[in-house]
């Protein structure tokens, strides 16, 4: 296995555990973690000894989504946010596509809050086992941008129009029990039992027929996400347009000043 700066990798027999490992900044998507996750997924996909993957996060968060510190840095440097978002969204969307197209099952051990693009990572997994402390928090509207990571498809096709609209537009977080009731996660367990439960599911999948599981995943992709790349490209373009608006600069400034933004 390759060595990574933002990930921890560990093999448990035929199961590869991938841990997002920047807990001090809530495991964000950035120019380090994005390419590394893509590489780790592709490496696992090509390794015949790996039959199932488990994806989780270190610390209190699964992933906080896009790195707001990098966003603020881009704004201060004078770089057009649309350029920053275009590159970042492209990395996120490639990682989401890789998760969905990987011919091996992926189990998400959702250990804590998941926000922004991290939602795309979590919901692109085939089975989601959540800690009772997990929470889906979209966050986009609070900094005046639109969703990415395929989440407009991944969320809306599960929750339906009204619930998805409230989730994104009102930025209404969803706790773990609600997420299970609404079909976003498969199981909710105590935090201390999360990894054991997720690994047990993964080991069960690892004993199954690999080719049949791969074909089943491909058919589910075709039925549910045949247009996922188109959705994500539309999301990327929207994000770029909004990134250059004054409201985005106000949203980021308010975030760091710990106040409510005043949008135009």
C-alpha cells in the first residue's frame, strides 16, 4: 500500500479500512485529501486481495466538507473563487464517481458530523452504519453556495422534494435516528460499537460472490444514478458561479467572525 498524509489504511483480512485522518480540521476535502482518497480507492479497486472497503473518519467528524480555511485563503489572495471551486469540485466529483463505480462494496462507518461535500462521500457508499452521534449538516446556504458531491441527487432521491428542500434551503441538520427513519443510513449504533458493526457488515459482504456483488452494484448505479456525472457537472458550474458573488465572501467572513451573515 502507498503511504498517505491525510489517510490511514489498514487491512483486516479481505477488508480495507480507509480512515480520513485530519481530525483537527474535521477531515475536510482539500488539495491533499481529494487526490489521496481517489488514489486509495483506485488502489483498493485494483487489489485482488481487497474484497470490501470501509470508509470512516478520525475524531469527532466524518468530514466537514470543503476546507473553509482554504476558501478564505483563496479570497484573501485575490484568486477568483470560481477557479478554486472548479478544481475542488472536480476532485470531489471524481472521488464520488470512483466510490460508485468501484466494483467492490463500500461500507461507511459514519462516526460523527458530516457536512458539505463529505455528504457525497458518505452517501456514495453502498451501506451506511452510523454512530448515534452522527449528523448530516448541509452548510451550503450558510456560506451562500449550492450543493456539490452529487448530493442533490443522493439526498433528493431518498428524501423526496419537501424534505430535501428543507435540508438544503433551510440548512436543517438531520440527526442519526432521523436519518435512519428517512432511509439515509442503514443502521444506528452506539459510538463505541460503530467500527465493530461496520467491519462485521464488511466481513459478511467479503464472504459473498464478488462478481455478483459487482454486477448488482452496477445495476443499482444504472437504475438510480445513470445521470450522476451530469448532475455533478451542473453542481460544479453552479458552485463556480456563486463563488464569485459578494454573498460568498460575506458568508466566509461571517463564519470566521462567528456571526450571522448579512446577504445582499
